[in-house]
């Protein structure tokens, strides 16, 4: 295993792919691996890209890759699809037309579905980011389909978040999902070749003007990813946001928040597994459930009893029987 980490740090692509699979599948050695990797992380800049299915995220990523590489930076892409049971390379050809990039050693592309990641897709994504970070990628792009919680979760992992919208056609953007306005650092109005792009752009700008978005006011950029329009401007906006995050101290602040959340999560995870290992070992859990169902016991004192029996929780006076 240490061999694998050494290979990763040495720039071995197969080691990177293998390590991502291990974290994705909740391998028993995962904690140890992530621990070894951790000192080598913190250098990559993570950009989240979210938007409705088919809004053009992958097409934009495709163009962005070219610009990022032109700037001499290395890049990793993780395409997260919470609706897909596939992971690994299987779905790549489908979702990202990256033939141009497949041979570029400085681009690493990976897709992740719900399969395997028992600890949750957002957790698996976070861990995959760590692997690519240690692998030495300068920029990591995370593409997520905007369905439900996933676009909100992405913000917790990304340093900059790009929200991809498309011209609303007849609809007003008033119908765009709540929460989207809050998470975007940059808006791309993609498919700007379609009718309604101007109107959508104006409406988003009006909504942004109404809310106080100091000190960073998200720019709204029209793009046409089929003909490479607006992509340079988009990449510049992303770089400008990064500068803002770095110079204002905001980057350090959100990364500190992230560490706080991860540490809390990790402690809770350890406590939970420890408790349940012991509780399940010591007690007839199913019997207790039956007792509660038939009102012979109640869940309140039973839970306190459970913990008291493994000496985890001291029952206060008046609690329990
Ligand atoms: N007219 C037009 N079509 C576009 C544009 N960008 C992308 N498309 C088309 O929209 C479709 C979806 O593009 P993708 O890049 O796969 O979109 P996506 O958001 O990655 O899709 P999912 O990953 O499935 O959610 C493709 O058929 C693209 O050719 C654009 O700027 N204009
Ligand atoms: Mg896509």
C-alpha cells in the first residue's frame, strides 16, 4: 500500500486510478491511505461545475481543459453523476468527449457514480480530490449534474463554483432552483446561440444586483460551447475569482471551515462505528426493537440504557427507570 502511495507521488497514473477505486469502494485500508496522502495535499485549486442535465457542462470542461493546458497547468477532472450506477472509466466516452485529451499525460479524467461509494458520493468525491491533489494536479475540475443536494454539496468541496444555465426560452429565470443563486461564484449562460440568451443574462444580472453580493459579484458570461465562444472569458473569470479568494483571505477561511466539517464528520464516524460495534456485539438489538414496537419499552430510556451498558453514557438521576 505504501508502494501505491509512493507511485502516486511519483506521478504514476495507474496508481492514481487504483487509489481512487480503493477510496470509492470504501476499502478497509482507505483511512491509512488517505492519512499517508494527506501531507501532500492542499496545493490543487478545485473548481466545481454544476448545472442541469444537458446544459453543456462537459462541453465547457472540454474547452477549459485546452486553456488550462495552454497556461502550462496540469489538470484532473472528476465527473460526478449521482444518477449513474457506473463509475470508473466505463461511462467516460459517453459523458465527456475527451478524445483529444486522452493521450495528454497531464490530464487525468475520471467519472464517479453511486456504485461502490458506500460512504456517500460527496465523501468519495472529496477523497478522490485528495488523491488527485497529491498526484500533483494544479487544477481539479469537478463536474456534477445539478440534481437535488449534489449541487449544494459541491460547494463544500470546491474553491470556486461555476453554475451553468441555458437560455430559459419562454420561461422566466424566476423558476431557477432556489439555492443556485447562493452557490454560484460565476454564471455561464451556455447555448447562448439559442433564443432567449440575452433575456436570461439580464434577468440573472438583475437578481444579482438585488442581493448584496459584496465583496465578490458573480459575473454572468455567455458561452457557446459548440463553437468555442466566451470560453476564454470564462477561464479569465475563474482565474479572477481565484485571485480574489487568495488575496482576500477567503480561500483560507473556506478551507478552514472545510477542515472543521471534515474533522467533525470523522469524529462522529469513529464514535458511531465504535458504539455500534459494541452495542451490536453486546446486546440483542432486535429484541429491544420488538419490545419498543409492543410498547413494553420506550426508545428514550432504552437508548440511554444501551450506552450505559457499554459504559459510554452515565445515566443522570431520574433518567431511565
Ligand atoms: N446549441 C448548443 N448546443 C450545445 C452547446 N453546448 C453543448 N451543447 C449540446 O448540448 C448537449 C449536452 O452537452 P453536454 O456537454 O454533454 O452537457 P452536460 O451538461 O455535460 O450533460 P450531462 O453531463 O448529461 O448532464 C450536447 O448535445 C451538446 O452538443 C451550445 O453552446 N449550444
Ligand atoms: Mg456531462
